[in-house]
């Protein structure tokens, strides 16, 4: 122990010297007195030996915590981490999940720890409240705005000033990386604050926030009162097997994955049988549930399609339909934001009227549906959006529908693809997981696009079982799909080319 203490003591001056050398501007401690508009820095200190939530080491950094108050009712917490050494000269902000309420220190690839490890200065926000609920929304419209978009923007502005003060130079490039709610945040930034980021990664974005809430609650209401219509785990496996058998080979490669579920016209009623579910059949009411899960609904006022889930996502469903997170988020949305009634229950839900009310109450505060990306594109911004076709939580059709609306608004794909590309991942679940290749590096692809002008024509994804990679596959810019060349292994990305469906 004495030897360890002596070693650490001997190392400390060298580490501190490296930190001071890296920080050409204000030292970490001096940042505590940095003046920022509508903000108070509450902590600025050197962190040398932190360990992340997954026991991964966190590189030495200057940790700056601040509270932002852009409105009288705002209370936005942020942190900015500044590499003590080997800063790459860039900034990468990271997103959150669901209703957030916490900072994203070290969960997954889109986390502060991951960004710091790559040499980035990085930041995260709690979006203006504590706890992953929406109970804070009643009587606090400014907090809804903070959650919807303002917290991320204010964090970004403040973080860039902190980075500039510490290193005595502004970041050469600023990026965003987030999935799920973090994907929605990224899309919102591109739409509302095109100057904030040079490049944005938006994974499985909850951009149609109100619609996902409505669909999850709609199905839950049906199944709460009708247990016989529920698809239990064994039933979901029967359904999934039938769907894959029916649609797997449509792309010319029978590999257990549905490359393009938009071509899959599977009707669950072919599995309906007269008795209780068992073997290879489902009760008629269960087949109706499956059809409801897949189906598009229509907003009766705007006539906008409200998407269901895609064929192939069945193994991620639950006994009450959509995932627990989707159902919980839906309940929170309607209870606290749409109706402002803590006593509101799913049994009160009426799709025809409540989807209209939900969108009108939102007024484009949380939803990220504006197809006008021209200001972002005109500034040279690059956007990589990705989504798993087997996502059971946020419909992948939200992404394909939005992409097509942008193409229509911009006057054609040729005016979009130089700046915005969507990558759909067959068999991938929500952000990661599932039967298909789900591990890839969108940050590297974005860096090459923004910094070197190399647009991502394909992104190689891999799937691993027990830590061993057993399949690779190219993810293609939508609407292209990965097409088997007819030669080589179906588990090798080299056997596939990207081409129009």
C-alpha cells in the first residue's frame, strides 16, 4: 500500500503538468469563475481515477458542472468533461433516453465516457428535471420546452464556451451522438438549431413522440381488458417464425433476416385457429392483436399516418404489446403533458380524439417532425440517422416516413443524400440487440463525412454471440438494401452490395 501511494504521488506532478500543458487557456479550477449567460458553474475540478458504470476506466479530465436557467422556471443541470491530455480538438455532446432526468455519464457508445475515451470534450444534460417521469410537466410549460429542445441547445452553447475558455481555442468540429430520446434530440437540433453541430448521429429517434405514445397506449388498453388476446412469449415465437419463413427470402438470401420489411405482406390471420393457442396457431383474437401491432392508424384531423411496428420485431413485444418503456412513456405523456391529470388511466384513452389532442398540445415542442433541413444542409451539416427494422419500441417506419418527407420537401433525393443519410439495420432491435448485425461505428463514419468529405456509402455492422463475431453485413443508405451477390458466405459483408430494392 505504501508503494502504491508513493507511485501515485510520484505520478501526480507529471499528470498535473500534462493537464496544464493541454489547457492553454484557463485552468480547470479557474473555470469555476467563468461567467456564462443565465448559468452558474457549481463545480470545476480535476478527475484522475474515475471508473464508469460498467467498470470501464474513465480518462483523466476536467469535470465542470453547471446549472442553466434560460427561463424563470428552468433548472437545467449539465456537465462538461474536458480531456486532461490528448484532446482531439473537437466536441461531442451525447443524448438521453425516455424522459431522461439524468446525465449520460457512461451508458453505451453514445455516452460521455465513450466520447472522452475517443479524445473528445463532451457534455450531457438532465434536460431540466430529475427522474425518468413527466410528473414535472403539470403547471410548468417552460420545463416542457426545456425537455423538448431548449436544454440541449443551451447546454451546447455553454459547453462550447467552456471548451474554448479551457483550451484557448474553439472546437474545430462539434458533433451530437444519441439514440432513442437522444436520437430525437439530435433531429430536433438539426431542425431548430442548425448552427449547433457540424454533424449529428440520430439513432432510432423518437421523433414522432406523440404517435409512439398513442400506439403503445392504444394496444395496452385493448389487452388490459382482454387477456385472451394477449400474445405470450410462446405465441410471439410462433408468430415470429411464421413471419420470417414468409418474408426472409424476398431479398434473395435466406439468412433468417428480413432485409426490407416494407415488402413483407404477412397476414397474421393465416395463423388463426379455432381453439386456444398452441402448436403453430394463434387464437383469432391474438391474430387480431398482431394485426393491430403492425397496422398504421390515421390521425383523423391531419390525415397523417401513425405507424405500427415492422414484421420481424415480434420477439421484442411484451404481453401487453409494445415494450414496457414505450407503454410507460406513453402513460406519462398522456397523464402529465396531454391532459395534466395525475389520475388519468389507460382505460380512458380514445385514439380518434386523443391523438389529435396530443399533437395539438405538443405544438412541435417534443415531436421532431419538421422536414425543412435546408438551413442545416446549407451550413454544411451532415446527418446520419439509423434505425433497427426489428425495433419493438420506436417504429422504424417513423424514420423512413420522415426521410421521405425530407426528400419531398427538399425537391428530391439528389438534394438530400449529400448531407443526410438514413441507414436501416435488418434484425436489429432498439438502438442495439436483436438477431441482426447491431454493432457499428457511426462516429467514425460521421467524422470521415464531415472532416474528409467521404460520404458513407455503406457502414459495416457485426453481430456477436458470446463475444464472438459470427456475422457481418453492410448497412446501406435508404432506400438501398444489402443485396446478396450469389457468391460467398451469407455471414460475410463482402458477399453483399448496396443497391436499389
